[in-house]
């Protein structure tokens, strides 16, 4: 399941480019940049589709899930393992659903 989440996180993050929500925090902005870059490169989604994905990231994921998602996108194995230890089983299932459904929901935006 972790391998699936990692693969889907990389693909989903790629889907998060373009004019997404403006964020105040420097870390949040850096995370958004990583998500958007991954969206464009990996999923090859349009700007509006990536904006949709980014919006869903911020609407759906809590802080712990976001940390895992961004670490997976950045292929930061250490950070990903640490973030995964903080997630409950229910949160991991939510992540799996999110990573499966969001690209499908946003791809034609």
C-alpha cells in the first residue's frame, strides 16, 4: 500500500500546477510549488487541471497527510517515512482515496 501511495502521490502532485490558492507561509508556498511542478511534469495536466488538484490538496488533506504527500513528491524517503509514522490507518486510507480520485476529478478541467 505504501508503494501505491508513493507512486500515486508522485503522479497526483504532478497534477497540481497553475494559479492555485495563494498561501502566506513560505513553507506552504514551497510545498505548492513542488506540487505544481510535479503535476505538470508527471501528470502532464493543464494549468487549470493542476489548479484543481492543488485546491483539492488544501481542501482535503490535513497537515500530516500533506507532509507525507509532499515528501513523496520530493522523493524524500526519510521525511516520507517520518510523516507516515504520524498517520493513522484511516488517514492512510483517505490518502489512497484522495490520490485515486483527485486526478480523475481534475483531469478535464
